[in-house]
C-alpha cells in the first residue's frame, strides 16, 4: 500500500482543520528558525511555524510545533535566505 492509504484515513478521523500558507511564509519560517534558533529545518518541516508566523493559525495558550528534516542543499538554502 502507498503511504497515503495509511495516513489519509487517520487524517480524516483525527484532524479538525487545515490551513495553507504561502511559499513566502515558508521561506520566512525557514529563515526565522535558522537565524533565531540556529536550527536548519527543511521547508516542509517548517510549515507549522510558517502557519503561526503568518497568522494562518492563532496561537492560543501553549503551542507545540513539530519541526523536521534538515534536508536542504546549499543552493536551495541560499535561495530561501535570499
């Protein structure tokens, strides 16, 4: 089975809402994490932070975000950081 066959039913059952963020918000989140926390996170791994920083998700109370991956080559990193 494909990964989606396992995960999609879980999303339907457990996820109440989803938001989207712009590519620019993702770039800003990657840069923010690298500059402020010294953590290199790949763009898809910074989506939660992008949602918070862009205002797509309102931070109420304590908020946890899972960061993942450092799979970014130097050329992509240079593009992300402008």
